[in-house]
C-alpha cells in the first residue's frame, strides 16, 4: 500500500515553497499526500524561527505526535526549516522520538534521508552552506494547492544585517540563481499550464548582485541570455538586474501574471519601477517593508534608508506605476522604541496610505544584535497599546483604498470556492486583493469557473481586508497542456 505524508508549514512564503519542494520529492518517491496528521505515515513539520513562539509551537506539535509514535513504530516524524537549522541537536535532545532533522540548506535530501532512517535510525543533517546542486535550486513546480500558480526562488539567503533578523544566520549568504536556468524553469512551468509566477527572494530586487563577470566567464550563468544583451552601451553593466529578469519572465508565452516578494526599499532601483510600469504582465502590487518610521530606529535596525528616503521611493513608484497597491511589514516595540519613535511610524504609515500591512510585535531572536539590547526591551503592555493604534491607522487607509474600488471591474484569477461561504468563489485581483464573489447561475459550471480561470468581477463592497463583488464574465478557463500533479495538504 502507498505510504502517505502530511506537511505542516509554519512561517513565510519561503517556507511554504520549501514545503512544496518536500511534498514533491516525497510524491516522486511514491508517497501520497494526506490532509490528516493522525493517519499519515510521515509527518513533516517545516519550522520557522523568524518570530516568537516557534519553539513552543514545535514542541507542542511534537508532544502530540509522540502519542502516535508510541502506537505505531513505523510512523516517521521529520523536522525541517529554519528552527531545525538553528536548534539542530537540541531538537532530538528535547524530542528523541523525532526521526529526521534537516536544515534549510538540504531540504532537497529529505526523501533520501527519510529512507535512510529505516536502516540507520534517527538522522540529524544540517549543512552550513547550501548544496548548489540542480535539485536544491530547481523549483518544486506548480503550487500544490493552486496548480496554475508557482513560486520560483530566484535567490536564497540574505547579505543584509538587520539587527532584529535571524534570516542571515539560518538561510546563509545571498546567492542568485542563474538567469538562463530561471527562464528555462518558467518556460517549463508555463508549458505545464501555470499562468502566474511569484519570484521569491529575501531581498529579491537585489537579484543578480552576485552574478559577476567572473561567474559568467566560469559558465555559472548562461552567457547567451545574460551576455551582451544586458551590457549597457558602454559595456558598463555586467550582470542582469531584477527588472531584466521580471521582463524576460513576463514575456514567456502563457505567463499572464508576474509577482515578487520581498523587495528591500534601499535596493529599489528605477529599473524595477520601469519594468513594472511598462510590462502589463508584471502586477501592480509592491510589498515595501517599512519596519519603522523613526530614523533613529531605522538606523539601529541597519535598514539603510531614512523615512524620508523611503517615502521618496514610494512616491516614485506610485508616480511611475499606474494604480499601484502597496503593502508593508512593520515591527512594533523594537528595543528602545520611544513614544516619539512610534508616533513617527504612525505618521509614515498614514502618509504611505497602505493597502495593507503585516504588523509584528518585536520578538528577540537569539544571536541577533537587537536581542542583546535587553536593557531597552519595551514593556508588553506598551507594545500591545502601540500595536492596536497602528492597526487603526493601517485599517483606515486600507478601507479607504478598497472603497475607492467599488464600481470598478477587476480581472480576478479564481482560487476556488470561498472558505467562508461555499456559495461564493474567491480569487485575487492584479493588485493581489482577495475578492469574494457570487456564482451567477449561468456560470455555475465547475469547468468554466474552475481554479485558475480569469474572470471579470464588479466590485460591490469593501472591508480593510478583502473586497466583495459580482461576477460579470469568464474571460478564460485554465488550459493545462500537461496533466498537473495536484495534491492537497
Ligand atoms: N527580507 C524582508 C525585508 O527585508 O523586508 C523580510 C523578511 S522577514 C522573513 C519578514 C518580516 O518579518 C520582516 O519584514 C519583519 O517585519 C518581520 N520580522 C523579522 N524578524 C523579526 C523579529 N525579530 N521580530 C518581529 N518581526 C520580525
Ligand atoms: Fe532579514 Fe533584513 Fe535580510 Fe530582510 S533584509 S531577510 S529583514 S536581514
């Protein structure tokens, strides 16, 4: 009988992407995906350590899984991801019933290592450096839950040193994937029926920074594509820019939507704005992480921009790109944040007029610079009050921007039945806004309104977090040229 696996993902899109990679490797190895951790043969916990509670959540989950392990000896437990990278042997010390601990640099070996645990017993394999093999870099293919859409990692690691952030420690230094290889991968995805590509990197808009002449000479990236085409007239530019990559991806036959996350404000170049402005397939949404609106805190964080510079770049982006939606990340309660610092954040947030924001309570991450500023930690009740005040400012602009869309007709990529109301469908606009819309009787055919269809929806009402609308028209149904592997988990 086929063995089954269940993957639980904690954290960001990078982790979601790694989970898809793990799932595909296991599927390739003959496993089937399951949505039930209690009955699966293998449970993979793909961990995150960016913010607090990661270990509490992990050990809580491992505690529940121990009961299953006690009953079924052949049941396997895998811990992967950045908490595994950081805590390594500690995980098996605290939970000796775990079979495999695998870090961020070698997720591509999960299936092989899992197999080895049957003969060798428990394995902990954490690498300090990435394995730069094809397997590691290659995309896991279309997203398992949304088969018309795929994440493509264009770069791994991060060379910045934001004082609060653990990513450089657990994901390593920044490495860009070869340009030609990325385009080849997107072409393959397009042939498989994918129409939406999200380019992923921790500092995605600095893509190519490490692809130098030397790398080109040594054949690390494809000279045919990256060659003279990306040199300036004077021959000055010797590497591809992120804007070049987005444009090329957008031109691939079958690709209708190109998205990216996360760009760093200090590295937002005019070329990226220009590519977004002039290429209709590059969606008009910019995730633009502010972190703080206080220059003093931004300097302590080592973000490399002032509030004024951030707002200038945002203004340039809005001037250049038609109908741009902007979202952000903001941390509340960075060590030493005064009321004055926080008010500066409120002011920048109000002036930026965000469409939405991920707001985080500062969480000390062991080994980071800010975690050592213990004497300046902010009292939880002060943080909680600031967090609520920030939410009011964000929701105000989000609602205003969403209400301004009422009456407009938006092209929506259908994600499936609404989770809240099965009589409605949900999808995303070009600006990445979630829209719930009715299923008119004439469009009830599952085939025509299937996941991956593009439809026109008239926006009828708005909240700070989503839009509601009325289906007008099915623009096109998904066409999968090859059978896509779809598995739920
Ligand atoms: N590379 C992206 C950038 O520079 O904006 C961010 C990547 S990080 C995985 C996602 C978000 O988590 C950050 O933008 C930040 O707001 C938040 N974050 C990271 N470390 C944090 C910490 N120690 N406490 C609270 N939030 C944190
Ligand atoms: Fe972390 Fe800063 Fe790198 Fe983003 S840019 S991943 S916040 S160190």
